């Protein structure tokens, strides 16, 4: 543990001598480790006892430093799990009135996007996919599952299902799904979205580099062609600390 702490929190970054409260110096050392990336988003903070022994301070001093960083939003305490790093991210305002892809949304904001594929192929459809997409009982379904990152920060997990005649070759999708569909003239023109609050569970929390139980947004989107045909069902999980969904409303005539 001491070798790991030396790499994360060099002692020359924590001047024990001199004036000023020790907890403020420890707080600054921890904050520097977070902002420089030595402690990454989602990392567990070492135990109070280990930090106290390493820095030759009391556990009260450690607790006070950690409390300050929790108040500032750089650390998150999870009961029974520990204390985790929450690296600051710029919140994204996503309008609900526009049907756009993640790639398009992030590009407009100047973010560099990339994806890590979780699945991308034709599969045997589930009963839910058969019903929602209007598939035959022996049909296949195109599934795209990916972790979406902006400026290398995990932002969302997307899992999309499409009829095979709409997307016969899922491997052809390398970037924006909607850009690929537009090539064939089957880009959806409208959608219904259902947004609900959730707490991230083990596997999804790990993918998003968030503590288990952290706040998330669950979004189910059903997208349609102009003809009214359903062409896409997408279920996504977004980090709750990174997104604000905004809707513009007008007052109905009374």
C-alpha cells in the first residue's frame, strides 16, 4: 500500500512542516492528485487509516480533508463501499426537441468522441424486440451496444436494436448510426423518449467509471420513419452528473 500511495501522493506534495492546518495541506495534495489524473474518475480513495499512517497525521485530519473534498464534489462517499473520485465534467445540455445522435451532439460542442463496442452483429431477437420492431418469429435483429466517450470520459451506454432490412450489416456502422441510416434513406424522422432516474448497478457503473449506486438517467427511445414504421429501439444509460435534458414549452391557449 505504501508504494501505491507514494505514486499517487508523493510526500513532497504534502509539506508537513510549516504553518497552516495539516488538513488543508492534505486536502490540497489529494485535490492535486485528482486534477492531474493520478487519482482517476471512479477510483477508490485509500482507506483513512492508510492515508493517516502514510502522511503521519491523525485520522481526524484525514477525515476533515476528505469531508472538504466531498463538499466540493470531488469525492463521493458510498455507504458500505468507500469513498470514490468524481472528476469534474462539463455538464451537457441536451434538447429534447431534436432527434440527433450522440456523435452529432458532441461534435456540436467541440468534443472528441469515440466508442468502445460491446456488441455489433445480427442476433436472434428477444420477445420484446419482436413485439416492438414488428419482427417475424424467425427473423434476426441488428444490435449495436457501445460505450460512448467524449474527450475520453465515459458518458453513456447505448444499446440499439433495429430490423435487419433496415441495418443488414451492423459491422458497417463505425461512427454515427444515423449517418449510416441516412445513406440508405432510412434515417428516422421522429421519436418517442421515456426518461427515468436510476441508480447504476455493478456492470454499468464499472463501464461508466462511476461508483455502484451513483445517479444515472435511463432513456428508452422508439424511432419512426415518416411512414410510421418503427426502425429503432434504443435503451441508454447516461451519467447523471454529466447531462441536463432541456425541453422548450409553450403555454397552451386557454
